[in-house]
């Protein structure tokens, strides 16, 4: 994936995170699921990068 594509991915994730955290009345449970999802996305990106280091 090219640098500008990664920038778009990261900007979209950051925007989604800001929007979610700006919502009123988010429960601890919902926030916990959100955080787990963001952690999984970060791991998926890391795995993708490792798998494509030789490309």
C-alpha cells in the first residue's frame, strides 16, 4: 500500500475515533468494545505491513 493510501486509512480511523468519543452517553461497555476494535485494527495493519515488507 502506498503512503498516501495509508494516510487516508489513518485519517479515517482518527476521524472515526474522534466522532465516537464525542458521542454523549457512551457506556463503559461500548467504549470497551470500541477500544478492542481499534486495537484489532492496529494489529491487522501491523500484520499487513509485516506480510508485505518484501514487496
